[in-house]
């Protein structure tokens, strides 16, 4: 089993936030990130970019963990 460092945990948390947000959008049409930070505000856009980067990192992490 792979040991997770701080970057791994942060990426996992961001991916969970993104997944929950998309679940809310799909089920109820409610965008939690936009509700908290404003519709496409600079902070919202940063959150969306960080979630996307975290998802890419988790792909890398999954392949790295699968090889160990």
C-alpha cells in the first residue's frame, strides 16, 4: 500500500470536493462553489482549476500506487 504525503491528501480532498459539487449540480442544479465564492469569480475559477489539477494528479497517483 502506498504511503500518502501532504500533496496526495490535498489532491484527494480537492477531488472529493469536486465530486460532491458535481453531484449537487447533477442532482439539484446547485453549484456549491459558485454559491460560496460567486458565479465565475476569480476565486471560483481558481477552485475549479485546482480541482482539475488535483484530478490529473490523482490519475498519476493511482498509476504510481498501482505499480507498488
